[in-house]
């Protein structure tokens, strides 16, 4: 248990008795409900109360020792008179507060969904109802997830504890409500405590396991008898008195999202690194044994991040107090030398056990793993990068390094880490293979997976806790590891959406504001107009013809005066809105530093490139080809590599497989990125990363030129020349036997 807990000022509790009596409750616990901003102020102004000073006036009788010990820990406090009233029945509100305090939970903030707008036909949509993330349902609207788990506890002293404990699955709703005044039985409270110890998502007999491990009192029958407050203290104290709780706060796939934004399909603004920082600080205030970890892909991919080539992201993460991150594939989106400089700037460890120089040496700026002492335990944190990362970033950024086999290296390094540490946490940026890690690598206690931008509850795979922390700065994950006698018993988990109610850390806010001011001056220049909104979603650019894709490909073909243009859909990352188009809009749409490249190709090479582009469909893969100058049809029911049915030129004539055509694309694709090996004229083995001319000629592809012009510069010029753009779906891509699309960003 964490010593020296922070307690709120007594004068802030002056109105407790009156408010509690109105609700039929007695606010004797340390926690009480206040607004987010008031909570931030209360914490910052609170005083650390020495354990010896904490007591209650009626800690006597059978359970006196447990009551006093929990009081010294700050888990319980007396009511307005200093009394705990151990003989009174335990209500659900009081139980939630006990669990909230004993297991060092940070608050989960909720908010009501905005009032729905009428449909076009005047009818009203179905009202938004509360949804919970689960282990098998990762698609739930943010509006529904953010709704209060305890709607009847809103504006009561128990609101935050009730909402947080329900979200953690330690207690359940009763017909959609919390019902805080209702009493609990001995069995119900003991079950809630054991769920907090072992992990509420596990399929197990919690009470039997707790009894076997000595975490439940042998002298108390856990039946349907209403439990008293004294008995509850006894049950809780028995469970936690010998536990060491290590709090991990985790993120992943932030992709440079440091400021709040409104996700596609939602009406609620979420995110913000300053909000995440407040939660990190709150976690450490509640439990000094706290680690802050990230699953990779953090420094780039938004205007705010890209304009400083990741320095803004690193400065913010330094201020947030991260302990470590793993290198994800998008950490290599800029020159490798830039990544090395970011690693030197970082005050946290950048981990990757399997990233090596081509000569076999290990870059001194990184670490394969680190060992930190936390709560008297040695915790190893290992980083593992997808060994296929070369295919998803610019060839020149990675051609001086090698990604060794992540399974082989992963097991070797985990074995080394286990020889030094009590616990091993793996930061694995392995995309869709994250859930394979516990089945392929032995000796991992907890895995934080990156690269799949997946939300949801933890999975329990081969004895390993697997956490998917979401993505694009939307949420923070609290996973408390509960350790007894050096053995990990289980975890307590919450996924906390960064809603507008979460307070902001002022230091982090100031850092972001400084970078934002510099960015705004450069990004507000208007370059043209959009006739209407041009929407973006992963499905729009990675699984079908898209107006955005047509605009991007048309600009590329126009600039090169080429016969054909192909743009990988994954390179397009944001849409455009009606009205002014600014420099910043184009940076958001095309965040990668890809340069325009022109090649001569045979018709067969064009066909092969299109086959590569559609072979992963219906997965939302970044290689999906958006085109200009041609139309193509593919049959999704056919095997990969045999899907293209027809390709015709813009004038309607069939593509001649033996003829030569000029093809405009980007140098990522012409370096073999996204599997376009048939276009790989820029990345011959051993070519210098600084070379603008080194090239290889393939049987059906030869380099005409690679410019120094960034793709975003070309599309900016195109929009300026057009004045107003109005791209539309024109029948360039036809899908036979279409399927429901699925997948995540890579």
C-alpha cells in the first residue's frame, strides 16, 4: 500500500453532513464528489496527513485493528464527528469509496451525451444509451462510453467513486443505476474486493481463489448476510495489507495528437496531453509507485508535431513524466538522425530490443530494456518493434538499420530481464500480432500493445495481462498490478477517456501553447477554396474510391504530366472542409514528408501494383491504391494476387500490359513501401540514405526522376492553380462482391 496519502482539506468537507442526509448516506470516507476543476484545486491545495495522525473515534471491538490500519492509510475517515460507526450496514456508496481509495484508482470522468439533432425527415434519432468497453467489443461510440455509469449518483458525494468503480467492473449496475443507498452482503463486497485484486475480466472463482491465497478472512462467513462497516474494513484490510500496488498509466499511438479534437462520428471533443498529464500526476499523488509508459508512434503525424520534427512531442512527454516508450513504425517517419536527436532530447527511455545498425551494433541512444525499482520491486520494461517496420515508413529513414526478428530477440531479452527483475512489462508495437506475444514469448507479466489503435478491456493470455491503450491521444489507461510476496496476483483496470471535464496540467498546457503559436503563424495562410466538405475516414481512403484520393492523385499526375498516378490511401490522414483551404489543412491531409517521383512502367507493372494495393481488402490497409488516369475493377471474392479484373485508361482504352507508361507516385512507394516492390527503384540494397540519384532498374520499372518537392507542396500548388476544388467519386474504382471493411491504422 502507498504510504503518505493525500487527504482533502477539512473545510472542503463542511457541507458533507447536510448533503449526505439528503441522500440518506453518511460521507465518512475520504473521497467525495466535486467538479473536475474543484477536484484539481482540492488536490493541489491538500495536505499530506502523516499516517500516525489519522484515526477514527470509535475504532474498537472485533475489527478495531483493521479499521485503524485503514484509517492510517487514509482509506477511511470518520464522519463529521470523527466516528466510523462499524456496526452500521455498508451501503454501495460507502463500498465504492472504500474500493476507490484502497486500490489507488484515479477518477473516471463522465458526461451526458449532447442532445440529439433531428433527422432530415424530422424524426428524432434513438437516444444515446450507456455503453461499456469490453474485451470482445472494442467498437462503441465515445458519446455512449462517456455517459455516467452511475447516473443516479450524479451530484452526490459518491459520484466519482461510484462511476470509477463501475467502469472498473468491480461492482455492477442495478437496472442501469448505481443505487448507492442500497446495502451490500458479505459475499457481494468480498467479490468486489477480489475482482479488484485479481482482475475483473478474468473467468475464475474469485472467492475460492481469494480464500486459497489467504486474502479473505477465515473467521467471517461470506454469505448473503448484510455486511457491516466493521466487517467490510476487516475484509478489505485482510486483502490489501500485504499487497504492493504498482500503478501503470499507459498510452499508445498518440501520433502527435497533443491538443483536444473531435473524432469522426462523435460530437464530443476528447484528447489533450495536458489532460493526460493531470491524470498522471493524480495517479502518482495517490500512489508514488507509478510508472508512465507508451506503446509507440508518439512523436509525429500532426501539424503541431511535424513542424518541429517531433521536438514538441518529446518536450511535452518530458513534462508529462513518461518513464519509457517503445519505437513504433511511425517513429521512423523522419530521418533516422532526427530520431536519434529526439532520443537524446528525451528524459525518458526510448526502447527497442530489435533495432540495430546494419553493421550489427546497437544504437547507443536507445535501450533494449530498463529496470526500475518501484515499491521495493524491480520492474523490467522491454521494448519490441515490429520487424516489418521498413515496409510502412520511408525507405531512406531505415536503410542504415535493420529490424531483427522480433520473436527471437524478444525471447532473448525477456530472459535477460527476468534474471534481473521481479516483474517484466513488455511494450510491444507489433500491430495485429500484439495478442500473439504471450503465446510466442515466455516470461512476460504485462504487455502494452501498440500499433492497432484498439480500445477495450485487458485480455488475459497465457497468464499475461494484455492492455490495448487506444490511440490518437483519446484516452489514458490505468492498470494497477497487485503483487504479494513478489508474485503478481492480478490487476485493477480502467480506460479513461480524456473528455473536456478532465483538468489540464498548466505546465504542459504552456509548452503546447508556445509551439501552437509558432505553428499558427505558418499554417493560417489561405491557398484556395473547397466547394464543399471533403470527408476523411480510414475506410474512405483504404477501401474504396475517395474524393480525397482523387484530389491527391489528380494533383500528382498534373504536376508530373504523367499518364497515370497512384497514391497509397494510408498517406492521406485528414479531410478538408468547405471554404478556405490553408497550409495547415494540407499538412493535416498529407503529414508525411514524401517526395514526388516519376517512373516509367509497363502495363504489367501497373497491374501488379494494383494487385498489391487491393490484396489486403477488406482490411483497412494503407496500401490501397487511389488513382488518376485509369479506372480499375477488382473482385473481392477472389484470392489475393488474382483480384484485378480490368484496367482501362482515362479515354476508355484497355491498359496494354506490354506498353510503357509514365507513372507518378511518391518516393515511399518507389522505395518499396507498403509492399510496392515492383516499383522499388529507389531502395537498392546498400544505397546511401543521402543519395538522391541512387537507383536500380527493374524489368518493368525505371526511374525518370525523384524531385525534392514534397507531395504536400504539389497539392498546395494544384489547389492554388484551381482556385476552388470540388473532387467527387467518378467511377475510377469498382469493387465486385464488396465486403464489410475492418481493421485499424498502421
